[in-house]
C-alpha cells in the first residue's frame, strides 16, 4: 500500500455549531454514525452467539476465557502498529480493509455453524483473526473521526459514538438471544447477519465525500516511529497523566461484569434474569452519560477528567455498600453515567491535545492503556470477589480509582504551580533588578 497525499479542502473543517447532535449535520458523519449503530449491534450479537457456541461445543469456562484472551490479547501487541498505519495511509481505505476482514471472519464462522462442520478450534482461530483485525481497526477508527467532523465537533462526535455503542449494547444481546431461541439454539444465523453489518459499514465509507474530509498530514516511512510516539506521550505530562488514569480506571474500575455476577449470586442470591437487569441498568446509565456529554464543546479541562474519575470511583464504592438488590441496581445507573462521562472526556482530551501527525499512534497507546489492564485487573478483582466478597472487590476498585484521581489531580496542580513559579518569578526579579539599576 502506498501513501497518497491529500490536500485539505477549504470545506473540510465544518463550521462550529451548537446542540447535542451537531456532528450529525455533517453528511459524512451521518453515514458513519448510522453504519456504526448497525455494526456495533451486530458485534454485540456476535459476542453473545460466540459465547453460547463455545458453551455448546465445550461446556467449559476455560474455553470461554481462551476465546476472550484470543480476541483481546492482540490489542496489547498490534494496536501501536495499527496506529502507525493510520498515521501513514488513507484511514478510510484502511477501515474498509479491516471491516472486510472482520466481516469475512464472521461469514466463515456462520457457514461452519449452519453446515454443522464447526469445531472448537475453528472458533479459536476466528476469534484470533477478529482480535488482530480489531487491534488494527480501533486506532484507525478513532483517529478517522476527527477527519470526518473536524476538531470543533470532535468532542461531540466522540460522545455520540459512545451513545451509539451503548445503545447497541442494549439492542444487540436481546436480538441475538431472540434469534438463537427462534432458530432452535442455532447460532449460525446470528454470525451471518453480523457479517452483513460489515457490508453496511464498507458501503458507508465508500459513499463518503472525500472532499469534505480533513485528512491529517500523512507521515512518511521512517525508523523509530513507534518509539517517537512513546517519547511524545512521555514529554507531554497532561497526556501521560490522562493515560495513567485511563489505565487505572480500565484495570480496577471497569470490571463490572465480574463483580455484578458475584453480587447477584453470592450476595443477593438471585439468578440470570437479575444479572441481566443489572447489566441493563449500567448500560442505561452509560447511555445517559454519553448523551449528557454531547453538549460539551472543545477540549475538556484536565480537572474534568479527574473529577469524573473521582465521582465514578465514589459511586463504585457506594454500590459495594448497598445492602439489597434494588438499591444496588439503582446506584448502577449513576455509576454507569459517571464511567461514560470519564471515558468520553478522556478520549476527547487526548485526541484534541495531540499533534495530528501523531494521532493514530497516540490513540493506539490510549487503547492499550484502557484495555491492556483488563488481563491484569480481572483476575485480581475476581480473586478478591471470591475470597473477600464481591462488596469488598467493588469498594477496593472504586477506592483505587478515587485515590488515583485525587493524587493525579494534586500532582497536576503542583506541576502547574511550578511552571507558573518558573515563568513569573525570574521575570519579576529581572524587572526589579532593571528598576534598581535605573534608579539614581
């Protein structure tokens, strides 16, 4: 693949607008958002169907864990390379390639199931292929949004994307469950339908008006480009602090699938239906947080990040203190809202604070920080929930997030104070010395 230089069009940057859905005034983003809703719904459908298929083939929790690891492990290894490709080449064409790869994987799995030829190792291989494609796709997708809407509408577009993701999380599993039940426990139709959702995304990308995009300057091939991204983040203390906080929240705070399941079974003595309602409550809160974030204009302040993380941590602590099921379910709604408020703010803060030529690689590092801690945090939280109790796991996770937010907040205040001191006082001393010399 060769890099193609695209000169920014005068019409590329949309005029600043107001309103919660202002990004949807951009035609290309309407195409992108509509396809995103369809594709994310299909992805959530496939997650449910894939887990169900693995249980049908193996009846093994270990096999489920292996499939999850195969899908998420590539993010730790390959995301940075995906970011490098995003900085070098046409992001729209790259996305068409990654979407076609994931659609083909879903199609193959669906055909194997409906022809009754599927084996467990097929699921493992296809899960790994999906993981590799997703690791490449995520930094490309995130950095492409800014080219669609421009920097003025980026925060709004990120919020709307989060709202779409959580709406799909509510819709997708329900559709998958209904389809599997109607098909007599057959997961094949779900995989085939999901394959079709990737066609929708590819068509949306194909019919975008390229003249209305605001492409970032493409970075030519060169040695040390991955190292340059690490150096860039290390030299920008605000970006580095945001990524540290994202890592802490992703590792210790966002393990609700584990803690909610343990709270339902071990603390409240409820079943699968009660667990499903808790997942819905958290998703409703997340969707609310994403919609509330759509009114934000421009880059969030750094203190907004710390405050959102602190509020999320405190709500998580509060959820661990709830004595009855209903109270726990109610608290999950604001907890989900606070979690999404933080994630949207962090994403916008990083994207709007970096050099466009570094956006792909830096966003890859962002996702590595956000999702890379899951293999570490999930076993720790699971062990705490099993041995110390689910409420302790929730309280500990929330407390770690809250302490990290406060610590990084005070560290940021101290660093800003030192910068002000270094800037103001030398100049003040110089002015006083000048006045003293000029005084007879």
